[in-house]
C-alpha cells in the first residue's frame, strides 16, 4: 500500500485588511506492492541528509559485536534496544519539528534486564532520554542529587546516594565490560539510517540477534530536499511542502536486513478498545515474532505480549516495592528467544 | 488582526483497496481589535487544562520577590527569564506534539549574568533544557563527568572537575541565597499560565521588573476541549481538529499585566534578510523596549538589539576564550534598564 502525504500550502495575498491562507494537507493512499515499498525505502534514504560519522558507527558496532571475553563463550546473544521518540524536522535549519512523546524509560529499564540475562545490548536512544541504570534518578540528577559540602566541594545527598552510586557504577561497568553500546539519535533520518547499519552488523549473528523496538517512531516525514530551508513564515506567500509516509521499515528489517533475527515491536495506543486489534495487525503485516501492546496510562503496570500462539498478559509484581513490568516482560521474551534458537537446532 | 487556524481533517472511507484522506488546514486571518484580542486570550485560558500547583507557584513567587536580606537594600531588580521551547500537544493523552527547537542555552547563560549584575532571576524554563551554571557541561553530566573510583564509589573526572564543582556550587548558592527561582514548564498551556502568574506577582515592582523573553513559544495550538482524546489514527474515519493562533500575549503582558516593567523579547529567524524587519515589527506592534534579533546559525556569536533609537550590534569577545555573547548582551540591557528606571525618577 502506498501512501503519499502531500501538504500543499498557499496563502492568498492580503486583500484590504483581510487575508486568508489555505493549506491543504492531502493524504492519498494507493495500493502498494513490495517493489513499491522498496522504492519508497530507497527514496527515503536518498532524501535523507547524510548520517554524520557513519563509518565510525560501523566500526564501533563491529568491535562491539565481535568483542567477547573468552570466559563468556561463543554464541553470546545481542539485542538492539531502541528507545525514545524520533523527531520530524519541518525546516532544514530546524526550528520547528513534530515529536513523539517517550521518556525512554521502557528501553532504559529493559536494557538493564537484558544485560542481567546475559545479553549484549546495542542501545539506540533519543538524545536526552532515560539512560540504563539511571531511570529511577530525578530529571536533573547533577543539580538534584548533589549538595555543597563543607570543604567548598560537593557531595551526593544522602537520599540519592545509593541510586547515584549504583547508577554510575553499573552503567560504566556495562560499557567497560563490552555489554552496552550506546548510540544516540534525534531525527527520524538518523534513527532509520542507524537502524539499517545496526541490522547489517547484526546479520551474521543469525538467530542469536534480537530487535526490541521500543522507540516511538514518527509516522510521516518531510523529505529533506523538498523541505523549506528557512523558518516557515505563516503568512508570507506561496509555500509547498510534501509529507511522505515513513516507509514501514519493520517489513524490510524482518525480510531483508536481518531475516534470521528475533523481532519484537511495540504498539502504543491510548484507546484500549483498538489496541489488541492493532497489535495483531502489526504481528501479521510485519511478520514480527512478538508485539508488545501497551496503553499509555497503564504502561508501567502491565502490557500484553501478542504472539502467533495467543496473547500473554504481563504485570508488574506489586508485592515487591520498586519492581518494574520490564522485569517479567524481558524474562518472557528471553525465553521465547531461547525457544526460537533451539527450534533451529532441532530442525537441522 | 485575528488569525484563526483551522485544521479540518477528514478521511474518505476506503474504496476497494484504494483510499484517500484529505486534510484541509485552513488559516483564516481577519482584522482584530483589542477587544477581540482580549476575547481570544480569555478563550485560550478557558480552554487550557488547569495548571497543577498554581497556588504553590504563587506562594513561591511571592516569597521569592519579597525576600531580601537587609544588606542588599530595597529596590532590588527582578527579571523573569524565559527559556527553552513550548510544546503543542496534538492529543489530550499526549503521544504526539509539535515542538520548537531551543536548547535553553541563551536563557541559562543570561541568568548567570543577570545574577552577577545584582538581579534576582525567575527562571521559567522548559523541563530538560540547559540550567544556569551548567551550560558548559556535557549533555548527560552524571554519566559523562563521573567515573568509578577505586573504593567502589565514584569520582568526578579530572577534565570536568572544575566545571562540575563550579556548576553545583554556584547553582545552589544562587537558589539558597534567594537570587534564583526555577519554574519548569512543558506545554504552551503551562508556559502562558505561569507567565501570567509571574507577571501578576511582579506588577508591584513597577519599573524594577524586567521580562527577558528568550523562550521559543509556539505559534498556534489545539484548544484542549476540541483536542482528540486518543491517539490520532491516520486512516480511521472522520477527524476534525481546529488549530487556533496562540494569542499574542506580549501585547497584554506589556499593556495590562505589568505595564511598568521593562520588556525585552526575542526574534529568531534563519533568514537574515527578513530578521531585522521582523524584529522592528515586533518592537512596534508589542511595544517592547528592546527586541533581540538573532539568526539561528550565528546566534552564539552575535545578536542585534533593536530599540526605538536604532539598532546595536552585540558580539562575543573572541579574544577571551570561553566568552559568551550573553555577557555583553545582558550588560547592555541592564544599562538600558537603569536608564529606564532613572527616567521615571527624573519625570517625578
């Protein structure tokens, strides 16, 4: 299915003291076959501003995936956790953009549980969002967790002492130990270009690779080349802008980029009535192994894992203070991933 | 002048395997007198979700403005510095929103220079943006500035040691000394409601009050009551949304809320050709005392202060490493504010 979103905006010249601006946002949907999807994807990547440091990122990824201390043995599993929302710039010299709300808490917390379960994690996150081992800290940890000490230095506040020490220690240990690779993005262009590079680096891991796609990805974008160079003036003459639907990379990731990887995507809705239906649709359409369905208001308490064999409800253990729904969620998905790896050995 | 932005979006039901969605974004502009502006402002505040903790904020403000150690004397000047961008939620249970890019560096750095010049600063800032005394620190200071120490604790890295110590010390000293009050916002609704409360608290300061409006404020908004409750489905039946222009609060702030305060607004453009013209227009239309014109790419090097007596170009002192354009900018505006206060005494 092909969707072409076109935003055609034009203003009528001021007439006396009145003026009118009419913007038509036209979204046209046409049937699309896989050849067309491929074309749309190529067109997306061609239209994107070149990713900075792409060679460096590839090097980092290859080193990270290949590095393994001898004691850990071969066949270490690697998961790519995506986290936070992508932005859609509306101007090349970007002042305004459309953003998707996501604190990144799900991705950051899940990363900790994957590392605990023995995975190496590639953490593809939105700049400024929640970081692994730091998700329980206040918004501005430097100013909120530290206080001035007597010797004109500073010290960590008693109330945050354990959280800060644990956060810094565990975070640095995971990075230094080759268990955590952090790659930041801001725009939808950076996100999808980096996801493609990561997928390409993980391809050789075959069934030991997993994608845990918790990022909130934009639905449509303005192609870089047709984007207004300057800040859009709301009342200044003709303006033509085309908004294209972001090609559904999930299909391509699953089918072309890493056909053997275990793939989990997320579906967030605010309306419970349509949530499971939409999650099921995503499962089939993009051939995901699992889709995690979550509702905005209850997402920290429970989620539903939708699979080809039915739905599983996962809840936070309320009897344990500080427990998180990501703990049983990651446990369940790790088990499913284990089964997926074993199935391949059996069929050999 | 009255601008009504209407976004009327409707989808045509799928026809066979094809479907079309047509969204019309209609921006209509009509002449508006001040009575209508007043109506629009009332309608904006009525349509806004109630501000949480508004009584607490008022208390904090009154305490902050009234508090003065005896040694400092009477007539302390107070400036409200606004900083960072406001968001426009597109759904009540907010998943998607339009955002304005702003790191908050200008507001954070300027706050330091205002405090140095003897002002008390009300810092109205976007959550997560740059903080005073911390603007030279890396994006994620907790994880980037600290390292694990030998005794299984942690320590600040040598390279960041001075910046971190200075940042924490100066920041806490300013807050504890009653020189800095920090109030965070996220949405355009929170921002304008808080600005109104602040203006009301500062009214009694008369000419000793100053507004330094560096925040990047959204141009239009979706009234809360007409906002979609749930996440917008791009292809699911009729959808009607109205986008209204955010009323120009600058006029009302200047004329009604705090008629005696010294007001400085900011104009950011990416196109130098129209920048000064637009800044001049803002100066006259909103009766500002000064408008700071800045261009996106050069904004850290130079700005132009547009006043009724002509334009003044302000540049960073390149001979001093680490110097900031906010240093001479604030110096200039403090001098203008002094003249403004003196003028009143002379005319008595």
